[in-house]
């Protein structure tokens, strides 16, 4: 599991397990709101309807409206570095936990 000594090198999966595994949907939303100021989605050409609920897709998952991919700013986001995210276009592909396969593991173990 991720800890302070290995944090910079730890994978998203290890960090997720240390920080977020087992969180309720409401807590996940609260955690997304806390990093909203760092999220680049509201400045992204793909995200045409900027707003508080249309960001932090890496945590909250894909947008329920069809978005046309016009570029992704996630690689330039502090959350990508902090959480060792390795994907892009979360607004169309789904959340990092879905893309990592961890969500399926969590669902199976319920
Ligand atoms: S997830 Fe990437 S492509 Fe989608 S709105 Fe955010 S920065 Fe843009
Ligand atoms: S990685 Fe992308 S979706 Fe996640 S907070 Fe940063 S810009 Fe937003």
C-alpha cells in the first residue's frame, strides 16, 4: 500500500487503495470538489459546457452527454502527477478507477 516514503513512485492503484477505497459516492463527490480548483476540464476545448458538475471526470466518471474529443488537458494537471494517473479523456472513457480495472475488483468483492 502507498505510504509517505514511497508516494512519489507509487502507482494510481496503490494510492487509490490508501486514500479512496471504500468511499461512498457522496464522499467521492466531496473529494472531487476539494480538487476542483486544480482541475483543467473547465478550460478544455472538449468540455463545452463548463460548470462545477462538469469537471474532475477522473474521479466522477464520464460525462453523460456525448462529447467530441478536441484535446485533453489532463496531462498538465497537478492531480495527474499527485495521483499517478496514466490515462486521458476521462470525460469520455470513464473514471481512473474504472480505467484501472479496480472498480470491477471492488464490485466483485461486495
Ligand atoms: S477529462 Fe481531459 S478531455 Fe475531458 S474535459 Fe477534462 S481535460 Fe478535457
Ligand atoms: S486529471 Fe483531468 S479530470 Fe482529473 S482533475 Fe485533472 S484535469 Fe480534471
